[in-house]
């Protein structure tokens, strides 16, 4: 399913419960006392209230579009997926509003210069074409709406900087992380061969003579010079397992690159192997992976801080959702 039809279907599915039941928000009732519908546009319906601030269907549809495009663009939209995107969109809206309210509580202020500077940075990093596409996709062609969103973004960014303590990673933490994940920094020895497998009885003397003759042909002109007489099969560039193919593995390790082995019996038959690839076992030291480990530890700790921060935002918040199917 193409992305555009997916968005249309998703919006249709999301609109159904609100049009059918109407918003229960006391701030914006779907019907007036006279019974007249005051909402000329269903997108102005209230879908949730966060500490007294209404979140509208217009805002929700914008979040739905972004989530659908970013996370689910290639998936066929089913009612179950539509409901999932709807929940994700509303949860994100609620958290964004709570984060903005937290920034307001901290008294954070963003100057007009910071907003225009952020917009300029976006245009430069995205390029004018993709920047305009972004504005169209997110329905942010209204300059005042864009500036409002950027202002909120910068306020939340400052609130995070104020609330989340700086992360410092000690040498003992790096050492522990290295020992815990040491296996992922080990590259095992690799042996790769071309294997000529013969369908001959290894106990019969004529069989050995046939294999030795095949080896002479290979030495003289390569495997392609062998006559296909049905007595063998060639498997090219086969990685050998040191346990499953222990005999061939040991024989291959004695060879130089492209060298051909003597007739070797393994798995009850003759083999001629040619070494086509070899790499020794390597193990990266802690110093070699220090930056990787440090970055991972910082990211893991920051993720934990973010989860705790979001939980604290929700802890004492008064959130009302006006669609029973989302709760």
C-alpha cells in the first residue's frame, strides 16, 4: 500500500470514534445546549486534556502523519495498526505537552533569535527542497505555527538540560562493560576453501590414484580443467567449521593461499581442498573500543534518565482522554 492512501485511511479510521461519539471535553462540547453542532470542522475536536490544556484532533492528525510515515510507511494499514498508531500519537502528544508545561514551570524562555537560528539551521542541514517537503508533510507552512513548534522544542530541550544531571562514566564502568561484552569484540579465526568431494571408495586403491590424478590436473590448470565424469562435485568458497569440519579445517590451515591439499579422507570420502581465504582470530583491546563503550554507556544512562523523567511528568499529571478506545 502506498504511503498517501495509508495516511488517508489512517485519518479516516481515527476520525470515526470522535465523529460518532463527539468530544466529551467540558471546554469544547460537541453539541451546544440548543443541540446545534458548533464544530464546523471535526479536526477541532478535543481528544485529550492535560492539566487543563486541550489537545485537538488537528494536532493528533499531525502526529499520526509523522508516526505513520516514519515508523510504518511500508506496512499495510490494518485496523489494529491504525489503533496502535493512534495510541502512539496521543501518548507522544501528552508527553510533549507535559514536557512543555515543565519548561514553563521552570521559567524557561526562548528568544526570537533562538527560534530563527534553529529554523536557519534546519534549512541548511535539510536543504531547501527537503525543508519545504518537511513543512508540507507536517502541515507547518504557516510561519507562526512553525515558530511556535520550534519555540516549544527549544524550551523542552532547555528543560531537559536543567532536569537531567550530566553523565560521567568512570574507568571502572568502562572495564566492567568491556568484560561483560568482551565476546563481541572477538573475531574468530576464519578458514574458507573450495572443496572437491569425490564419490569413490577411499579403501579401494584405484580411488586414491583417481584423486591423485585429479590433483595433478588441478595443479596444472585449475579446478576448471577437471573432467566432469560424475565421480566428484565442487563446492566453492565454503567456510569451514572447526568442530564440524575438524579434519578439513586442520588440513586447510597448513596450506598457503590457493594451495591445493593432498588427498584427504573426511566424512567417509576423499577431498581435495584449495585454501581460498583465511583470517586469524583477533581480539580488540579495551583501549581500541573505549570510545564505543563510553558512548554506549552514556546512551544507556541517558535513556534511563529520560524514562524516569517521563514517568515523573506523568506521575502527578491530570490527563483526560476522550476516546475510550485509546485508554
